[in-house]
């Protein structure tokens, strides 16, 4: 099982984005980029131009979480911008065409589940993805409270991925802080996403370090 930390730039100061990313680079395994269109979720954030700018400033793996109604029309732009992976929501329907488009462009494939969506919705696609993102808040905003019920879904995913020896990482996204990170780690997540717990802290690097230690105290 991997033990990775993905700071979410949603809670960063966008006017100082390059500096914010620089501040957490030594503590980050990848960077989580929340893309929202004002339709799939009632919030509007950033898109391919910002990913392109980030690509010019960092070598970190850029993981783009697409909370949009029509991701298919954006995938070429994200690929061209330098996204390393795009995560699409299973609630939109059959994701196979999106997966094919991403594989064609050699972009990694992730599948996301909103809190109410059961693991069964993602299970048929497990062999086709690199990442399963379990949302632990309702998609749309940073700074919400962690929904502990989703931990059962993480356990179910962990068991099935291990049973089938699939090369799929499990990521949890939303409400992750020093109190909830150990719960997610115990349930079997590989990757913790954290926005406000990192960028809401006056010292984001120290906050990221502390979060990693809270989740995996015995890791090097
Ligand atoms: C919410 C986003 C999350 C968000 C998490 O829709 O998908 O990635 O950045 O923020 P925190 O860690 O503040 O809950
Ligand atoms: Zn996200």
C-alpha cells in the first residue's frame, strides 16, 4: 500500500499559486487540482490554462479532479496542458469513452465517487483505472466536515482491490486533517488529499508533514 499526500490547491492563495506550490513541494507526492464548472457542482474554479502554468513551474504529478458535467470536451485541453491524470465522476454515466480518450493521450485515469454513491457503481470499472477517489465531503467546496460513513466504502474498495491484486490506488478527498487522516489510513487509503488542513495553515509545509505523521506514524 502506498502512503502519499496530495495537497489540494483549492485552498491555496491563487494570486500566489507558484509560491504556494513551492512551499509544499518537498512534502507532496502529487498535487490535487480541483476543476469545477458551476454545473456539476455549484462552484467555479480553474481549468487547463492554470494547469499549463503549473506545469511550467513544478515537476509534481498533476492530478486533475474534474467536477464538471461534460469532461469529454476538456480532456484534450488537459492533456495538452500537461495533466498527468484526470479523475472523472462515475455519477456521469459510462466512463469508458473518457477512459479511452485519456489512454489515447497517455494521461492517467481516475474514477471518483461522491459520498452517496456506493462502491458497487465503481466496481465494474476497477480494472480500467489507476485511481479510485472516494469523496469524504460533498464535491464543490473545501473546508467541509469529513463524512465518516465513507470509510466503509474505502474498506470495501481496499478488500476488492487486494483480492484481485489490481494496481489501483485509493484516494480520499475532503475534510482530511490530523483527526481524520488516521481513520482514512486505517481503512486502507493510499493517498490523502488535503486542502484547508495544509494551505489554511500559516506553515503549509509543517502542516503537511504533521498530517503525514498523523496518518502513518511509523512510516519513514
Ligand atoms: C472538494 C474538493 C476537495 C477539496 C478538499 O470538492 O474535491 O479536493 O479541495 O478540501 P478540504 O481538504 O479543505 O476538505
Ligand atoms: Zn478534489
